C-alpha cells in the first residue's frame, strides 16, 4: 500500500497535519524539500503526493525549495502519480501575477495591479493609479513586504531609499488600495474544492496574516492607516452562516489550475464590492479560532487525503483519470 507523501519545507506548518493523519492511522511520508536531486528516469514511490510548498520559503533560508519541488512535481505528474496541488498550483503559489490572471480568467474581481521591475518603473506605475497604493512582492507569503503609500513622494522615498524591500524574484506589484469600512479581511478555506469555512482576520495590526499557530508578528506592517474600527478580542474568527462571494468561480479556478486545497483572501470596500487579492495553496488554519467554532480543517484535510489514497489504490483509477 502506498503512502500520503507530504512535500514541504516547513516542519512547523506541517506538524498539525501529521498529527491529524496519525490520529486516523493513515500512512504518510514527511518529504522535506530543501536540497536534493531528482532522477527523472526513476520510478516514483507508490501513493499520493500533496504539495505544501510555500512562496515564503526563502524567508526561512530555503531559497530554491520551490524550484526543486517544481521538478519533483513534474516528475510525479509525468509518471502518472496522483498529485494534489501539483505544478500548476505551485506556479500560482509563487507568483501573484499568475494568481491575478487566473482570477481574472475566472471572472473574480481583483484590485488593479501593475507588475514592475526597477525603481523608476515603480514610480511610473503609481502615477497610473488614482488614490493610495500598496506595494507587495510578486513572490511572497504571509503579507510580507506589504506597504501602504498615500502619496507619490512617500513611495519615491521608499523605492529610492535604503529600506526598500525587494521581492526575491525582482518583481514588485503596485496595487490599488482598497479601503475597507472595517480593519479586516475574509479568508475562504477550500478542501477538495469544497467550501469548509470562512474566517475573518483582524488587520488592525498589519497584514502579516499567516493563521498558523507558530506564526507570530513581531511588528505591524505598514498596511494599516490608523483608522479606528470596532474593537476585536480575537485576530481570527470563523464566521457562521456566511456564503462568501465567488465560491463557484473559485471552484472553477481550482479545477482549471489543478488546485485541490487553497485559501482565498478577499477584502470588501465601503460600497460592498469584494475583491480577491490572494490565493494561498499552502493554507494553514488557526486552532484557537477552530476550537471556538468546534471545527478542524486539518482533520477534514486528513480525511480527504485518506480518501484520495484509498481511491488511488482502486484498479480503475488510471482509467477514470484518463
């Protein structure tokens, strides 16, 4: 019998999933991908393969983990193995440009965004957008590098100054700033392309929004504008009885890009218009919020992986996939 192979570069983020798999007695392999090699002529091991590779791997010293994972995923796919969040999903994970084009193709509204390389190109991009803008890395994670600029001079001082934070791939995005009536965004969690829950995230302390228990914000980012919002006691709050916008379109995007597990983040402006600005195919869950709501997405994910493993053993699996 094969195993559930978990491809990743951050053991802290993967630990809750391992616990959930062990609780269900499911066989798994923890496949840490930072350095190594891929024999493209070899036969891959049996089982299914679930990628949790992160766009922010370079912030943990694993600069080329996504590239190595991309090679492994292509090898697995060419060999006919069952791959969840495969090479197409990874391409979206490590590029917000790829995310925004996929969202646009699915008919999901996104903030106006310009990709730029070079200091002057960033200033020129800002001049084409009315109102405040934010900058962000094309390859990022957890909201790292997100900054708000209300005028051209502030952006110019930043871009040409010593504190400019460049994206690891060299591409910086200049994006229309969406003013929300409350300092919060909503994250929609999908497993097996099915809606699990939506969680409201308080952004009053910044936009480093990783929900994993091990993520801690050392200092607020510059995404906030200082406006007062309703007092919140919890940063993450699972919303009850909510039907998020664009669910059907999100599911279509996932099918079109071979994504099986993802979190979609959206923000709503003061006119009630929602914009999706991030797709996270290495999604994490906040256990405190889940405990309050009486739900465990990791347990549901483990169950889903167990079902996929069982299905991969069926004799007619290859015929169904063909």
